[in-house]
C-alpha cells in the first residue's frame, strides 16, 4: 500500500504580508491547498503543522550577521529588508522561521521512513536568498537549509536540488557552489531576474561539475525544460546517485504567469515531478522533499501545484 505524502503547512505562512497588490501574496497558500484538497483523496496525504525553525537551522545556510539583521529589521517594523527587494511585515520573521522548520520536519519525515515524499507549502519563498542576504521576495533559503539539515542530522552524503522556477535560484547555487555533495540543477528563463544561471556556471573547487544550468529564452516550454531533465539530469544522476532529492517547486514557469514567460502546462509539471521521483526511486529509496517557491497567477498556481502533488503520490 502506498504511504501517504506529507503536506506541511501552518496558517502563519499567510501572515507574511508583502503589501497590497504584491504578487507574492497570502492567497497563494489558499490557491495551492484548495487545489490539492480538491484533487487528492484524503487518505493520499497527511496534513502536518510544522515546528518553528531554530536559529541553528537557519545558520546551516546563512551567516549569523544576516540572520540577526533580518530578525532585527522585521521585528523593528521595517517594510523592506535592507539587503534587497524583499517586502516584509510584522509576522514575516515567524513565517520565515516556520518555513525553515517545515523543510527540516520534511527531511525528518522522509528520512525516517514515515513516507517517501513531502511537499512544504511555505511562504516566504527562499531560493534567491544567499548566505549573506535576502532578496527576490526571499528571507531565508528554505531548500538550502533542508539540504544542510539532511547532511548534518541524517548524514546524507549526496543530495540533489532541482529548481524549475522561471527565475534562477541564485541563492541556492551560491550556497552550494563549492560543495561536491550537493548537485544543483536549474532550468530558468534568460534573460530574467536575477541575471545569474549561465551555462558556464558549473561550480568551483571541489564542487566543479555539480552545478548545471539551463537558461532558456522567453516562450520556452516542455521541449526545452522537460527535455533538459530527460537528456541531462537523468544522465548526470547515474553518476551522482543522490540519497535525497529536493525540489524548489516554482510554478511561475507555468503558461500565463504574470511574472514569467515560459509555457509549461500542468501535465509538464507532473512529468518533471515523475522524473525526479524516478531518480529518487533509483538511488534514494524514493525520498523526495518539495518546497514551494514562485507562482503568481492564483488559478494556474493551484492547478500546477495539484498536478505536482498528484505525481508525488503516484
């Protein structure tokens, strides 16, 4: 019998409020959860409230000076982090800490064998946050904290992070650029914010070769993105053999998103998910942890996330 997928969520994520008309809005949580609950059967998943992350969890991915700066600025009532274009509100620190707690709980869930797969419906997103600064709507880098937590607590020797958000996950790449134990694979629009993610960016030092970027022009879709996963990711993983696979699940690469210009369909996201699950089945006992990143057309975000989640269940 298939074990249920964990769905990590807490209402605190809706209290992170970037302000009126901001695309990264609290309603994104409702769109994702509503679509999942409409499509999935109740016995297919377990809804789990995550713990708040600890400072030590955040420091797995960030320097202490940045952690203290973000905490102090948010608690002092700043509306925008001084490090970059990330709007915040009085509850943003608690939301960001619960987002880190959710991904760490998700790692514990899949590594303990309670279930092979988990999806963290968190806000604020994380993949643009570097070790030293928040930017691009992101406070703390959730997927990076998850990978480091898996390394530290569960002694994971090799982890894969795939990022299909329309924007390059510059923060995630930066954090693991010299780490041979974490393979970062990204498809993204080019040119586009934040201006990183060239094909020539492949890692440095001992991490040379464990970063793989596929920048594609506006209008790209399944041929380019799914093709990169099939033709390059699956081949690279035959040698890398990850024990844990993590997904920065950005759905702003779906057709119709107001910020992105890709043409992926809901079925394409399901196919991308199945490719990652097949890699996890082959090398990591099926262990997959996905965390929400972008996606700003609410209906499209919901339907794409539901297709992704359904593929995690299968």
